[in-house]
């Protein structure tokens, strides 16, 4: 199986590198380009159909995978619908509900083929889980797939950001799947890893091409589907594990919703207060911001791999540390608002008390 893993990775990587220059030319030819505006970080016109090259790499690798294992064709079919939706949006800037319609069709194809979240493992227990009734499983699965699909789309704001975070998530999923013997998930994860890695040669700052909605929707959709495929095996991926793997896009999306509610904005209203925007405002360069988010994604991905086989005490410690990291990032970068600083405020008060006590002790001794 190691040979098949290697070949899958090489096929997707090579095809992505080969196809991207052709996609750059195609993007200019059909007018699928990203023009700078007040919401954009870039200052020049950049082709934005890069997701097509990513899709080509993944699809080519999946054709190979279809020949070595029994893998449902529905995944490739649903991915194709997602890509077509993205291409139309990258060219014509369609409305959100129209993009959602394409996502729903793709998700329904996955559901019809029998993929859904059937179990939820209970955290901090020794393998206990809840079996979900089918009438509840379907809406949960739809919300999960649509949510993750759009979460990756929302973090696609800096050169190489979405591709790199997706590659890290794919590698984490591969590591867990391979360790548990889930070969289909492992192979698809490698196809994603190879294709996104190849695309990064052209997409890292300064980017020659953006992945556009074609790429971000595709990567989000496939990562969501992979986690759902894992749910079919109770021992493979719990509900918590994929959340940790995808913590960066999930957290950024949830914070954006809270922030917009706090500021009395519509949930769909755009702003420049996402994690990558706040890092830039804090003095990070473009590359530094991207690499910092890679690091965070890597930490969470590594934690997810560890937690998959960790004991109860270790799990509780790691969960606590991860939550602390998230909270501190939210407060330090003012991701919700500049006034939201409960932990930092508490720390400052405790520090003042300690300093005052030490000062009083020193004066009494004097």
C-alpha cells in the first residue's frame, strides 16, 4: 500500500504543477481574474481560476485510486459539480444563494450514496458514542459539509493561505486514516495534499494565480466529505477530531458570525477583521501572516493526530490548551472586538494584585 500512497501523491502533485500554467492562460482568456478593491489585500489583477488545476490533480489521482480500490464515483461527481459552481462564480460573480444551490446538489449526491454522520463519540469517555437516527443524521451532515465548504472559502484571503491550511488538514487526516487502516480516506487525503502542494508553487506570495471559489469550495467540500467518511467508523474520527483538524477555518468563521452580530452587521456582510486581516494590522508581513497561520494549523493538526489515540487525562490537558490558544488569539488580535478581553483583563488584575502585595511586603520589611 505504501507504493499506492506514493503514486497517488506524485500523480496529484505533478498534474497540479503541469496544469496550473495552462489555467493561468485560460483565466486571462475568459476574464476569470481578481481585480483589487478596498476589501482585497492584493494591488494587481491576478487570475483566479486556480482551483481548476487543483481539481485536475485530484481527479487524475482519483482515477488511479479507482483502479486499485473500490471507491464510490459519487465523490468525483459531487466534486465536479462544486468545481463547475466555482468556475461560474469566478467568471460571473454569482449570488450566494446560487453558490449554495450548487453546494446542496453536490452534498445530496454524497448523501444519496450513503455517506452521513452516523455516530458522535462522547469526549472524555472510554470509547462511548451516540448513534444518530437517520432523520437527524441527514441535516447534521448537510450543515457540516456546507459549513466546512464555506469556511475554507472564507479564509482564502492571502496568497497561499487556503491551499496551505488545506494541505496541513489533508496530511493530518491521512495520518489518522492510515494509522486506522482506512485506505480510501488516506488515498483521497493524499490526492488533496499532492495537488494543493503543487499549486502552492504558483500560489504562495507573490501569487501568480489565486485558487478562487473553484478551489476553496472544492477543498472545503472534499475535507468535509473525508471527515464524514471517517464517521462511518466509530473508531476512526470522532466529532471532535475533524473540528480540531479544521480549527483555523471553523474558528475564523464562527468568530466572524459573532463579530458581525456584536457590531450589528448582517452575517453575510463582508469585513476586514478575519484572522489574516488582524495579523496584517498587527504588523505581520504577508508571508509572516500566512506562515503563522500555517503554524497554528500545524499545531492543531498534530494535536488531532495525538488525540486520536490519547488517554483520558492527556486528552483533557490537550483540549484545555487548545481552547486557551484559541481564546488568547481571539483577545490579542481583537477578532471579536477591542473590548472583548476577559482572560487578558483577568491576568492584568492578578498581576496588579501580586505586584501590590510584593510592594507592601517590601515596604513593611523596610
